[in-house]
């Protein structure tokens, strides 16, 4: 009974985190194992505790969106990983076998041909109203031919490819989404549907609840075909019986490896509507459907080391390194262990025999530790800076942190600024990549970026890397070596010193860094456009011996272009604004550099001081075009601007 109480509390906490808070505190593998253990204990004891996840439907939705009760409860499904158990359920019944998509279940209601309402599954009884967000899904029909009341269920999902694109656009590593399901759930439940629209959410119908007056000839397949005729994308399915079940499962298990959408199994639904409904439901599950979850391919291997990887927040994450094994068609040798609590729960030690699998056939995880030596030492020093570490405990989860405020891993933003387009412009060096390299101790200061070839063997085996990615990154680094002095100064991240300020300083001191770095604050403050604040922060930066030495080491890695002074100042006192796409320049920054080399200035917004707005779409109704027209400011095309420079 005590163990049952523990399991109920633990599973409910995990369910709440997953369904209500869009986070995960345990793997699907661990959850399923604990759930099965609880079911077995309930059978043995004949007792089911209050709030047991085996009988409760779910959790209350959060309060950000209006709540609404479903007319028909959206129950979850009983499940198995055993093909024979699924075969016994199907028997000789004609059954629809379809993908169990891993997103967010939505119930749609149409009336008189128009979308009236969209509600999340929530706890199965009460969901959240997300109608405005559903209207901007990629593929939901807002109007359909059918004029009666239609209620259907489906899954909102975000594809793997869109998930990667969206995550790549998030520069803050800690703000990146863990998986497509979390991103989809957060996107569907936004208060501002403009954000939802940008996330490219798709919807796939998997069940028709009610359609007034339509004869479906007692067939779920006919319902799916009818939904398709109304303009809905329906989940892919196959018609099966016990006889061809294994063949169908083989088809789905092979195809899942090529799918661009997340799926954690299959769903079997009786085709005979009347028979299925006559079976009724249990307290939690309908009796006409059954879920099949993939039997995880598990391999035994040996744990060789734990790599402790530091992040910009100071969090130090454990990553298991083990003897390579083949899983789901690929070679795997690494798996995240997430936190100290999981390290302890698994009883990890170097040399232990562990079993590993791929969650949802994608993400490597440790399933079990067979030897549980528990001899792993939690590091007392940060792997990046050597500073002291401490274990933080929050909500019964232990995590390891670096206490050194000067830790390089915490300075990820500085390195990200250094490699940015307007600074050193290191192509292929994302913030996520920087965090990996810094966390592994490859980068301590700026110059180290140009010596990453020393770590080639380690980099090519990292997650997300390979020979091609490595070569592309090295090419970007080599190209970045050839740069200009203003870019170098801007890249250092000196407080208040932007690229425009750096150009002014370099121009005043004729591209002589030695003279510039030894100039007094009084001398610098007399330069037009600099002033005392910038002068002070600039001189204080180079007065610091560590900074000065770091810059010296960086300069040895660079080929700084000697810029010739331009006697052409035709744009002195002329202010430009650039908007829209460009065709004859590489980017807008290239136009900006040309304007500044000719004495002009580029600003971000149109004001009374603006002389020209450069926009190839001169007739558009953009806000900048409207503002320019209101102020009688000329709107010129790229071609017209080029003519001005000839």
C-alpha cells in the first residue's frame, strides 16, 4: 500500500508536468514502467486509491484560457506494447489502425458550415477554448460543405522540420523547446494567436464524434472518408484484422523512421460503430479502441564516463558516454541523464552495465542500470572554469550548479555577440553550438574559437555534428579571420560601444589599434559622437590587464584588413533608412557600410531628420513607406541609390 501511494503521487506529478505545464520530469519509458507496476499492485491488492491515474482522467487546465466542458468525454486509451495483446483486442473485427500522433488533442465544432469552437482535451472532461488559435492552424478548414452540427477530434502537431527551424531562431539556449509536443502545446495555448500562426501548427482528424443526419453505413472508415471530403486532413490508417496485423505494424514501424511528424505509437479502433459503442467504457477508457506503443529496442552496453556539460545559467548537465550500440538503425554512444537526481536514482558508476533505448524511436535514454555500482562522484569543480559547484534542490529534484560568477559558460551571450553577423560573422556558430563547446571546455576566450581544429575528433562525434558540419564550421571560422578593425572592436562587447561608434573611433585614429587602446578618456570624449560615457567604458576595458592580454591573443589569430581612407564624403549629413529585401547587395548591412564610408548615416526608423528611405517596393503600404510619404521623404529603390553613388 505504501508503494502504491508513492506511485500515485509520482505518476500524478509527472502527468501534471507533462499535460499541464509542458515539461517532463521522467521519460516515457520510466512512466510506462511505473504505471504498469501500479496496475499490477492494484490487481494484487484489489484496492484502487483515490486519485489513482489508472482511474482518473487527467488534470484541470490552467487558467490562462476560458474553460469549457466537453459534451462527450474525451477519454484516454488503454495501451499495450505487446503485439499479441493488440491482436487479441482486434480479433476478427475489422479495425482501423492509425498513427498515435504526439501533439495536443483538439475537439472542433462546426455549425452551418463554419468553425464555431475549438477546445483542447484538457482533463478529458473540461478543456480550454482555443478557437482563435485554431483558426490560424495551417490546414484547418474554416468553412466546410456540411451545414449541420459536426463535432470531431484530432491532433494538433508541429513537424520535426518546423520544430528545428523555430528552435534555431531562438538565440537563448535555455528558452529552446525540448521536443515538438511541448512546442505545439505552448503554441496552441497562446493568448495571442499571431504567435500561433507563426508556429505552423497542423491538425489531423482521427475521430468523428457527431455529424447530424449523415449516414456512415455503420463504418468508421466511411467517417474518415467523409471527413476527407469535407476538407480535413485525416490521420493515415490501414484496415486490419488479426490476420494482417503484424504486416501493418511492420509497415508503420518502418515508416516512422522517415516521418516528419512525432508519433509515439498506433491506435486501433473498431470499424463497426454500433458494436464499438455497445461495449461502453471503463472509468477511464473506451472499450472500442486500444493504443499500441512501440516496444522499445533496448541494447545493453557499458558506461564509460559521465560528461558534465555547463550552460550559461550555471547549470551543469550530466551526459552518459557509453560503448556504441545500434539502435533503430543508427549508432548511439551518448544519452542525456538530465540531473543529479536521475544519476542517483539509476545508481550510476563508471563501468556499469546499462540498457539504453530511443524514446519514441528518436531520443537516446538510459532504461536501466543492471549493476548499480553507484560509484560515480558528483564533481566539486566546474568542468569549464574550475570553480566550486553546489547541488541545488527544488521540488525534490537535485541539480548541479557552478557558483563562479566569472565562469566562461555563463558568458555565452558575450561569445554569441562576438560571433554575430555584424561582429566577427562566424558562419555556422550558433549559440547552441557555442554552449556545447564552452560546456566541454573547448572555448575559454575569443581566440580559442580560431583553434577549434585541436578538438576535431571530439567535435565530429557530438550530437548534431559530423564531418560535413565540422568542415562547414571550420570554413566559416577561416573566413571570419579576415575582418576589419571596427568589427573586432565591436565584437569585444565593450559596454556602450556599438558598430557605428567603433567605426568613428577607428576612423579618428586611422585604423591604429595601438594608438586607440592607449588613448586617454579625455582625448576620446572630444571625438564627435563619442562623448564621456563611451570614452570611459572604452578606456576602462583596455586598462584591465586580462582584457588587454586576451585581445593580444585574439589579434594573433586575425588578418585585419587595412582600410583606406575615403576622400569621398558625398553623403555627409545625409540620413538614410533601409527596409525590405535587397537584390544587388548581399544584405542591408552591406548598403549601410557603403553609406557610412561615404560619410552618411543609417538609422532604424523614419523621422523628420530622414533624407531618404531605401525600399525596392516603393509603392507598398508598409508603415515606413506611409511615414515617409506623410513627411514628404523620398522613397528610392536600390537601383536609384546605386546611381547616387556613381
